[in-house]
């Protein structure tokens, strides 16, 4: 449980999150932190594995340098081995997608809820893409809303938009609207104020009545224009200059049966497909309603009609620590499905890819001569750090497990991997649904090798002010 710079406790086992919040001083260590962040951007998963592989490669390279040898890169051959042991997957095969998402969640703190979160991740991605033509996924179209209260089992996916702001009902307006016509405004329904702070002194009650009458007329005209555009749901963007609405404007909106939600954040505007207030550009939705669950209120916008598609996932938990970890885990699961959209192939997990790489490179090294053969063998040995670490974390004898894996892969069992359930080596780890996208492994190997190459090219460090 690391602590952030503000000394806030954080409960996580996500590699990128821990490295990002660590206080790292050494330049080479900062490069490893950036490596984990790059893996998170490219694949979204494997952020711990890529740093472990890079560390093992650095150790192997250091031993070669001590012998006076210059390390060579064998990453291209390693990636080719991964492609050979992968098998294609179709996005219409929902069960296979779920198995991949569930594997990424199995190492998380919320692993016991992998059934629920994995299904939501698969459904969310499939709803925002065209399965036939998609080659990438814009995760910005999947909104994750965190609400304290209840348990993770009460989390749900909404085919539409979920807002955390409550409906403004102080004026007696509606809290539910069917066949909604939605308008998003960036101006406020309140009396205008000058840019400079000043003070107006009124010494005559007739002048006061005139000011109030003009204010009333100003607000009424604005509300009438909104109603004239056939708008019955109004989203008002948050402003720090003045109040978004006042009691008088809320009264007028309630009289005209217009549902109002204020303080829409700027980062939420991109989920709403309205940018100007005209009748032809009003958004449409079948239903907008305020619902209460586990002691909190949210606004659901369902049946959205527009050029894009938005899916919202409402995560619930007992406290913010669990919610933050659930969000990170769900993001990893979404990234796994995105990897399958970008490169539609799966490989077995459980250390099987790394052992297969080690075996393949060791065979190719025997066909080489000179220092290149030694360098390829060192690269192969460094890749065994993943199954070794898996075995140690599972409380198994790492030497026995790794040697057994070498034996099985030597005789053609490419999917043999470390099995925690059986407490040893499984001939086909895919039978236990331990699967991962090909892109996660290829990205980890390529990025780790590239980072190690950059570090090895550093001759000295010059400190500057």
C-alpha cells in the first residue's frame, strides 16, 4: 500500500500505478517508470511484466559487458516466435473475449468480481465499435463513474450516459423526461454581471422595482427561447464567474416543464453530442431520469440518438480505495479487449510465451557462431524471469517448475505454463482459460528491449542545475 506525494494511502497491485507514484531519482530508474507508462498506453496490461523483463535483460547485458562482449538485439526473433504460437480470434466469439478479460483481472485485488467486471468490459467495448470494420477502440467513449456506497457486485453498465450531478428540483421542475430533446448551454440562466466588481446603490424603491422587472424579463425571454427550440432537457456547463441558475430561472423552467441539470464539467462535455443550441442540433434520448441507489443519486440518459455511441459503467464500492482499484482493474480489462481489436490474436499465459521464446532463441543460438551466439543465449535465459517469478509468487519451487517447462516446450508443448490451480505445470494452460492478447506480449518484449538498448548507450551522467 504505497502513499502518494500528498501522503494519501493507495491500495493497488497495478505496476504502472505504483511506479508512477514512487519517488524515483536515478535517471535509469525514471526510464523504467516511463517504460511501464508506455506499455500502459500501448497495451494497457503487462505493465509489471515489461519492467521485470527489462531488468532481467539489463542484468544479462551487464554480465556480457563484464566479459567484454557487446550485446545484440534478439527482440525481432522473439516477436516472431510469439506470432507463431498465437491463434486468431474473432470479435464475435464473446466467450473468448471474456476469458482474456478475466485473465487480466485474476491478479487484481478485485479478482473475486472478475465475472461481473469482465463481462461489463466486453459488452462496453462491443457496443462502441463496429465489430466488422473496427481496428481500434476509443476508450473515451466508455465513461467510468465511481460512487461510494454499496458493493462492487452492485456495479452496472448503462447503455448511455450517466451523470453524477443531480437534477435541480428546487423550482419544482421534473426529474424524469421521456423522448427528451437535450440542449447543452455554456451561458448561465442568471442576471448578467459586469467583468469588474462594482456596487450599485439604489435609493428609490421604484428603481428597485425596475431592476427586478428587467431581471425577470431578461430571464423569461431566455427561457422562452429555449422552449421555442423544443428543448425539454437543459444541461448547463459549470461556470466560476456566476451562478448557473437562480431561483427565478428555475421557476420559469419548471413552469415550462423543462428538466435542468447544472454544473456539467468540461471533461464531461465530450460525452454529450451537442455543441450549439439550435433546434436542428438538439440531442435526443428516449429517457432521462434521476435514480437513487445505495444512498446516492445519478442521472441516466438512455436511448441516445447521435453519430457516436457512449457507454457508462457505474462502479460502486465501500470506500474510495476500493473504487480506485476497481477503476484501474476495469481499465486494464478494457485495454485487453482493445488489444484484441487492434491485433486479433491470443496466446497462452502463465509464462508459456516467455519459455517458448527462450527455447526458440536457444535453438537459434546453437546455429550461430562467435559472440552473437552467446548474446542470443543470454537473451533467451533472461526471458525465463517471468515463469520464475510466477512460480515464486505462487509459492512453488521455481527451479523445478522452470526445468519442467523447458522439458515440455522442448517436446512441442507450446502452451505449457505455470498453473496455480494444479500447483505445478499444466500441459495446456489455455484449458484453464489463462489467455492474453498477442499485442500485450509483443509490446512488452519490444519496449523492454528498446529501453535496455537506450540505457546501455549511456556512457556517463552529467548532472545539471
